[in-house]
C-alpha cells in the first residue's frame, strides 16, 4: 500500500541529484553549444540597452563616482556568479536556479523560484522589445531621415498605441530559436562580437577627449549616492543567469558552465568600468541628466562627425536583438525543465524530433512576451522584475551552503573560493538590494507568489514526478496478478 505524502512533505521534498542526469528520453535536448558560444550567450544577455543608456540615469545619482558604483555592483554580481558557477557544475542541467532549488531547498521553493524566473524573463524581455522601436527610429533617422510613426513604435502610455516593432522582433527571435539552439547561438555570437566592437570603439575614441578635470568633484552626492547608483546599475549584470538555463544543451556541462559564467562576468565587468571611466571623463557629469543616447552624443561631440553616433545606434539595435533572443531562450528552457519535472503539463517538455527544440514552449513564450510588448506600459513592472531576479540570486547563494552540507562529496567542476564567506556575502548583498525596493513592489510580488501557490496546490503538487503513483484498484491488482507472463 502506497502512503501518500502530507502537504508539508510535498512542499519540502527534494529532487534526488542522480535523477538530474538520468531523465527519461521523451524530450531530450541536443548538446550542441560549446564554451565560447555559451560565454557569448552570457555576454549577449548582460550587455544590453543598459550600458548604452544607463549612464544618463546613474551619473546624476553619483557623479563621476559612478565608476565606484559599477565596481560595487560588479562585486555583488561576482559573488552571485561564483555561486552560480558551483551549482551549475554540480547540477549541470537546464532550469537555472529553479533546478538548484529543487535539489537543495525543496519542491515548493523551487516552484516559487521558477515562478520568479518566469516573471524576470517575460517582463524584462517585453521591456527590452518595447525599446527596440525607439532605437530603430534613432538609427533610421540618423542614416535616412526616416522615422516610424509613434503610434506604432512608441511604448503604450508614452505616445504609442501598439508597439509593432517589438512584436516583429519577438516573432523573429522565436523563429530563430525554433530552428535550433546551435543556429541561435551562432547568430547571437555574431551580434555580440559586433556590439563589443562598437563599445570598444567608444572607449578608444572617447579616450581622445578624456579630461581629468571632469572627474571633479568625484563624489558630489557622497557615499549614499554611490550606493543608490550601484543599485541602479546592478541590474545591468542580471543576464548572467541565462548561462545556467542552457545546462542540457552544452557539451561537457560540468566544465563549460562555470567557465562561461566566470568568463562572461569578467568581460562584462571590464567593459562596463572602461565605458564608465571614459564616459564621465569625456564630459562634465552634470551633462548626463536627461541626455538621450549618451554614448552617441559623447562621440559626436568629440569627433564632430555623424558616423560615430550612427554606429552607436546600430550597436544599440543589435544589442536589443541579442538580449531579446537570449531572454526568450532562457524562459523557454525554464518552462521546459518545469514540464519535465511534472510541475507543468507534458506539452512544455516536448521536443521536436526534427529541430531538437521545444517548439510549443518557444511559441507560447514568444506569444506572451509579444502581447506584453505590444499593449502594456511596463514602468511599474521594472522593479517587480528586479525583485524576482534578486530572490532567485539569493536562493542560489543559499543553495551552495546547503548542498555543501547535504552532499559534501558531490562531484563539482568548480568550487566557490572563500567558502562560506562568499555565499554569505552574496546573500547579504541581495538582501540589501531587495530592501531598497519600494513598497508597491513588495505588494505586487506577494500577489505573484500567491498566484504561484494556487497553481502549485491545484496542479503541480499532484502531478510532480516525485509524487508516488497510487495503488491500482483491487480488481486491477487481481487481474494483473493473473496475467500471463
């Protein structure tokens, strides 16, 4: 007789580590991504619109000391990235922090984290797609003197009625993802290399206009301003999570995942700080407030020519395409993993035999993000995305501490240096940034988690693959025992 678990046991049950590498073969993704391409996925998801336009928000908060703010944010991101690297090497599968929580903190925590990740990816993907029309307009205006009407290119609530470029962008990214993970990774790599080249051009050209006098006074807003700006720029690093969603599609994941996470962080941090140093050294810090397309304007002032501004606009357009592609990829793989575990219907776990990709999940993800991008103003949801991201980051840091105690001899391709100080500091950093979020974000986040609890109780807990199968009816047992062998 099978004893059904209590609700408390269901909430706390953990997925055995060995089952992560022995999944059934009815929906297996293909391992086609290597270390370089995976690193490019991490860079592509992280270097987005933020680095092109974030200085206009962050510099007025901290002055030239925004350089320190970037360093502080990078340090916080590095703490979390190291924790991600260890768990990715120990549990090298798709699903990111959802899978890590399932192995360490229990089923409902994993479900809640997965819910947070869906919020993070869907809303941030829609927000990024919304902005594409604006930057595309900037690019075409500089080159051809042509702009799309605001009614179809501006965000709803900001002069637009429906954001058509955002919908087109999401549709194109979905088609590429359906074609195959390898093809998507190759296209992403090309776009990432282009935008890295554009930002490198900004650094080289911008240095010719560097004036140390622009760094004075260095911290006009004091330490408080540096902290405020650090919280602002921290979210330019959150794309590193996307690397760990590819665990089922990379070759030699125990080695590749940590290398890609740490490598992407190193490239992104170096580039961000260089851009910040050159930017605040090239013009007075008071000129940043309200400045649109700041990097383009800086290059235009230094060179007196139009081509640098056009080139930076092109880099921004490609940046948004790359980030949207990786965001949709990450969300579809999280849904795929939750479907594999029985937490969502089996359709989410189906993989096309021809393409080797989860077509249904990709289309559903793209449709949802396209609707958000087309008709919803997303200003209020930006902080909600940050809350979901930070909650997932905190779970990863806690997962390292727990897994070191519950499975000390587990094969790990990477170990967090300075354990347990690094994961504890990561937890504290996430907690501090969560504390800085406004009250309405807490209320919305509470409502989102309440919805996740309802779905879990009504569907997921009874369909989980960890749920024991009920005993067959007495008649079925009798017929089964009398069946011929």
